C-alpha cells in the first residue's frame, strides 16, 4: 500500500487521494510504503530517482548496510515496534529515505502507532512539518515516546506481579504459570524495545555526523533524540534486571513450596512406615511366635503401632526436621 502526503495551498501537509497523479507533481513531502508491492516500489523509484530497499536489504544487521548515503539520498534503517492487525507487538525494520529535495520515503511491513496519522502523536507535527526531515523527526520522536509509554506500562505490570509474588495472601491464589508467562511477555517486550532504541541511537548518531542540514535535519534535534534513547536504554536495562530478580524470586518460592510438600510427604512416611512394619511382623504365621495369638496380642500390636511413630515424630521435632 502506498500513501502520499503533499503540501496544500495553505502550507499544511495532507494526504492526497490520487497517488499516481501526485507522484508526477512537485511538493511531495512524505511517501509511505506499507508492505509495498514490486510495482509500487518501481513507481516510487522512477518518480524520485532513488533505490527502494528490498526486504532482504532492510533486514541487514551491519551498520554499513543500514546507514549510508547514495544517489543524493540519506538511508536510515531502524528497528521499530509495531503491530499487524490486533496481534502482539513485534519488531520490524523500517527504512527512512530522505532526499535532498525534501521528500521522505518510508518502507515498512509493520504498523507503529506513530505512522497512524490521525490517531498517533506524530499527527500534528507531520501536518506542520516544513519538509521530509521534519516528518522523519516527528515519527522518530513519536516512536521513542511510545517506547517510554510501554516501559511505564511494563513497570506497572511488573509491580503487580511483584505483589503477587511477595504478598503471602495474594500468592496463595495466584497461578504461577500465568505469572511466569507475564514475566516472559514483559521480558520479550523490553528486549525488543532495547533493540529498537539501539538502532535509533545509531541512526541519530550517523545522521548528525555528516551534513544533516542538506536533508532538512536539525543536528540539535538529532542529538536530543540520541540522548533520549540513551536514557531509555539505561532504564530498560534496569527494568530487565528487575524482571530477572522477580523471576528468580518466584522460582525460589516455587522451590520452597515444593520442599514443604516433600517434607510433608516425608513426615507421613515417618508416621506410617513403623506401623506398617509392626503390622507385617504381627502378620507372620510362625508357630514359634505363638504369643501373637494370645488375647493381649492385638493390644500390644496397636500400642506399638502408635508408640513407634510418636517416638519418631518426637525425635524429628526435636531435631527440627520440620
């Protein structure tokens, strides 16, 4: 799908209806390629004289393939968080191609909230953007803000899990498997956020090193973006440490609960093993053991079956085995 945003007569950046006609006109500010077809890629390449990266090129991990200048355009490929339909968050490569004429081209297969113009935070900033550089900065700033929001939401969820783990009353009725899944989901999302911030930081650093003004970028805004990503990276690293602590604490409590169960089973074994042994002895059918058949034999057997476990339990209690 292709969406094009062009500056209108009032100076605002607005979405155009007929993309085919818009590609032949001047004043293009932003061309958004969402999971584009090969025909759409070729159409944009012919209109702007740039090379639209293929999915294999966008998935490259080395910086030299992610951040570079070619044919008078700046290429920045970053990893962003987004959704497709109502599924879970996932990370995907998003390429920003900024030309010296002030046109921004984005190529993506995920749907970050910042790109939802009309609903996302970048909406107002995009409408008042002076060019493609301002649009790119508005989108990147909105993505960083979204990650900060996710970190706050995850921190609140982790605090709720902490109450389930360490509050004795809540822990009794808690489903530890559900708690483990929650911790795993939070850990996965924080790891994806950390990877996204790392690529955003490298992209901002690379763009600021060259001549950002040639592409309508402000070096101070790029440096501010880099500082924001660094701070969020440190916050996410601390959050991941907290998640690891919660997971280890929960597994430790699960182990302690299992130990208590095994201890109770051991106590039951201590209580019933001597009685079973005595009953087995009294059940032996030997003529030489005729006193088992006396009238007082059953009383002695029952007394021994009670006394032996009681003595063993007393010794265990004295030795603090339970």
